[in-house]
C-alpha cells in the first residue's frame, strides 16, 4: 500500500489591524445657492464663482506652508493670515485684510472621566480658522474634533431668511462651535454638583477634584470669553462679505456665547465656595483630631505625674512605708483618669 500524504493544516490568516486614514490635507466643493455643484477643477470653480456663480468652500486640515502659499495666490490672501493658518492661533479673533475677513474660533470638547486612564483633563481645546471672501470661504482646522459634517448640513439646509453664500458657512461653523460650548458647560455643571456632593459626603473632604474642575473652567473661559468681541463686531459693524440680513443671526450667536460665559462665571463662584467649605471642613476635622490627642495626653499625664513624684529618691515620702500606700496611689490614678474621661466626654472631646 502506498502511504497517504499527510494533510497539512492551513496556516491561520492574520489580518493586520487597519489604522484609520488621516483626513486629507485639502478638500473643496462648489456651491450654487445651498446646493453642491459637481466640478473637478478648482481653478474653474473659482473663476465661475468670481463671475457670480455661487462660491467655493475649501476645507483644510493642518495645511503646510506650500499649500497655503498656493491657495493664497489663487484667492489673494494676506501673508499674515496665511502665517496664522499654518502655525495656528489659540485665541479667538476677527481681522479684516482688504476685502477678506479672517476669523479664528476656539473649539472645545468634553472628555469623560472614564474614557482615558488617569486623564486629568476635562475640556480639550482646538482651533478653527475661517477665511471669508466675496466668492470663497476657506476653513482650516489644526486640532480638536472635526464637526465640519454638521457645518455642511447647516449650510445645505434651505432657509428663507439666512442669506446664501460664504457668510452662511461662517454662521454654520460658529453655530456648531457655540453649541459645543453650551454642551460642555452643561456637562461641567454636573461635575460641579458631583464635586459638591463629594465634599460634604465624607468626613475628610477631597479638594483635588474641585481644584481640577476649577482649573479646567479657567481654560474653558479662555476659549469662550475672547469670542464675545468678534461676534459683537459681526452683529454690529458693516463688512462687505457679511450681508445686512445675516447680522441678526450673528447677534443671536453673541447672546448664546454670553449666556455660556455667565454660566462659567457662576460655576467658578460655586467652586470657590466649595473649595472654601472643603478647607473649613478639613480644619474642623484637624481640630477634632487635635482635641482627641490632647485628651489622651491629659489622661496619660495623671499617672505619669504621680509616678514621677513617687519615683524620686527621697526617704521621707508620704505613705512611702505604709502597707496600703501602693493601692492608694493606684486608686487615685484610676479616680482622676476616670474623672477626666467623663469631663472630656461631656465637652465632646472624646
């Protein structure tokens, strides 16, 4: 009989873990009205938009100097605005370069306590830069979460009152960023309430958690407060790229930011009171411990004093040679210590 060939078990196929693809450095779309128009050439779309046919929306993510230089030539951007777009700018601001508006918007996001091990941050920040022209709008994101899909949804939504054009993209981007700020403020209010319950739930309060929230609130306020000025300017001043009909919408956004700012101020005041209460409760707990220690020392001082007196090396000591002198001294110790113990219990030192 011929030997049967051994059947080999096929080796298991190991699938390599696929990493999520990073977002592209640049993407763009041509809008006529609030609808996207198919186009494959950016230069042609820009030329058509200059002739009054819609506008071009260019989206950037961590652009390089070369990319910004090329786009700057296409849409005539100022070199200082290009520098900010490349290197980033942490503080919200609004600047005008000729007919182009340049706005930096700080973005925020809330980090759940259980989402990262030993995570000390509650609020993470980022920045979104927006260039606004008559026929184009350019958004550049450096860090923070991407909400441009929600911005696109607002831009493409039909509206009878909100004007079409680049200003609609600016409004949508601001609306989404301010919505995130209001959401983070609501979540941090819950953290402040939890910190207050934590302080009064234990005998020895922990001040680390309230202090961490207060530090994050300061960082949060630095993102929200600088946005009030640019929004007030968009709502009140005349800009060629902002239609007059759009100003009420920016005024509404300004009111929302002001409400969030006031909420942050109220939380800071509440946390200050919580920290003061925690420190006061810690002091009370320390005083209580010191009273207990002092009472214990006083109780031990009675036998120590009497033993020290009778431990002196003298011949003529009272009751030194008496048969019941030892029992008298020990009984005196017990009576005095019991008396002190009852007094301390009455004064609630023990």
